[in-house]
């Protein structure tokens, strides 16, 4: 369905009851409780940053929001998260209507039950040879259980909080969007519940954005959250990819919002097939901050880089951040180029004897070679910089020209660069009519001219003209 046709359809279709905007997005269903999973991420980050890995792991497994109080557990409301629990149980931040608590660990371990038919989870599971790969990543950091490696609390904390957010939640966001498409194809678009006009598909699509943005970004995205939306803006400040360079909303979030809104509208219209275009755009845009962060921390953790963080001694923090972000994108790199993925892993895995042994410049070149396959461009990633300017060698790359003459490329599924068909068809019809009318006029004019010439043969006027 072309965008022009979609726009016309939307103007003639009554909108369903909408809820307050969430980082610019207007959901058609109530997903506020879902968005509050980012409060767990905030608590995890705070505890892990303070070296309290036990508390971070408790929130990861059972939810945050503190523990149920003596008053809480006396409730008779079965939808209350403390009903039937004790004072040692979590109260929860993101609570379901049933009273059960959403947890980040629940996201990380739901793959086999919920995502076995979904492309990216399968690719990630196969790469790590582990259906609970993100839970394993977090657990190893929490328990300091990587064989042969005794990690510092700083390293463990960075691996823990970034693994939870940028592997566990990242994949679950994609799950909700893909689940929405499958529900749409199954016809679950509207139901008969008077309290909720939208069905399974619109709700799942809204959940995707709720988990992506979180509850702390405000209605317009100018808040300061803890989820993936926040990462997009944070990395854009490092790479000059915001609406105003190093400031303003990141282009990642602008593009993701556009795709989420158009995808929502397509689903509400029952356009269940072409909405995959918007899904693919979201996947690719969500990959950009992971790439930016991988490049940033490879640069900072290279011991041979005088501008990095390892020249003065230990750089556990930067190395751990580099590995956490690289691990979050490695399966996508491997999908595009196994040699690139191997190089990145060899250079950033904390199991290595030293970080970035191959040099950050070569790592940057390797990663950049996959951009067309990832569906992103050099401009999407930008240049790593600070207030003094771009770091030497960290300029934005230049996209190789494609077969069509443009830069960049597309991921597993090409981004939609299709020009709207309706205006072209109209222009073509008008042009054809114009050409036909011109041809008929010319033929009629020639016939009239021939008749005139015939009539003038032998006439005095003709003889005068020939003199």
C-alpha cells in the first residue's frame, strides 16, 4: 500500500481511542504499566554502578519497586502484586493486570516460549548456541562466573547493566513488533471488548514502543530515561547524529518514531504485509547506537591509543562497555560477515588477554564494511567527537556507491526506498493524454494545411505567392 493511499485511508477512517503520548508516540492501547520496566533498568544500573551486584541481580530476577510492606501483604486485591506474598518479595515496577510482575529476566528467558519463529531471536540464539544467551551474559557478570577470569566489580557492573538493557530488553522490543505483525496476519486487529477497541496486534505494537521508550522520557521524549530511547540520544551526543548535531533528539529516535507511527496506522487499517518495512527500519535504527558504542569503547580501550583510557593504567570500565555493546550486535555482524564478527569478538571479548589487540582503526574499518548489510549508512553512525571536535581517525566514513548510484544499503530486508506510486501514475496519465492530444492536433493541422494547399492550386493568390 502506498503512503498516499494510506494517508487517504486514514483521513476517512475513524481513529480509535488514543492514550497519552509516550516519547512522541500515541498508543492505541494502555501500555503505561509496560513502559515502567525501565524503572527496573534504573535500579539495576544504580545498584550495579555502586558495586551492589546482589541487589542488581535481585531486581533483574524479581523486579524492583522495593519490597512488599506489612500493609501491602494484607491486601485482598488479587490484582495487587503483593497479594499472597511476603515482605521479602518484590513489589514490582511493571505490574500486569493479573498482579504478576514483569522482569528483565523474564524477557531474557522467554525466547523458546515466545520467539522460536522470529528471525532475529533465532539468529542470536544460533550465534551464541544458547536460547537464553542474554540471561547467561548477565548471570556470568552477576556471579563472576566466567571461567578463568576474575573480574573487577567495575567490569562486572558494566557488563551486567548493559547486558540487561541492550541484549535482554533490546530483543524483547523486537519480539513485540514481530508478534504484532503475526497477530495482524492472524486477524487479531480488533476485538469486542468495550473497554478496549484495539485487539492483540495494535496492543503488541504499542508494547514494542513502550519497552523501547520507557516511562521516564515524558510525552515528547525530552525526559531522561534508562531504556533504548535514552541510549539513542546519548550516543548521538557522542557522534553528532542528533537533530542539531550533538544536541537534540537523535535521528535514530526520529526515524524509529516515524516507523512506529506508520506501522501502527498500517496495522489499524489491516495492512499486515507491508508493515514489515517499518519493522525492518526499526531493527536497523536500533542497531545504530550499538555500533556507535562499540566503536567508541574500542577507541577508548585500545592500550596503544594515546587518546584512550588505557594509557594511564587499568581500563576495566571501558573494556567492559566495549564488550557489552559488541556482544549486543555481534550476531548481526556475523549474519553479514563472519570474519568481521570474529575480529570484533577477538578484540573486545573480556576473555582476551588484552583489549583491542588489533587496533581500534582496523576494528572500525571492519565494522564499517558491514553498514550496507546492516541497513545503515556512514551518516547514520556519524563521527566520534567531543566539544573540541572529532577525534583523529574517528571521522564518519563515506558510503560506497550502490548499484543504483546511492550510498548505504539495507539490511536483511532492504529499507523501503520505493517512490509513491500514485503521483507517478497520475503524472504518467497526464503526460500520455497531453502527448495524444498534441499528436491529434498535429495530424489535424497537417490535414487542414493539405486541403488548403489543394484549394490554392491554380488560384491567382497561389501564383502571387510563388512570384
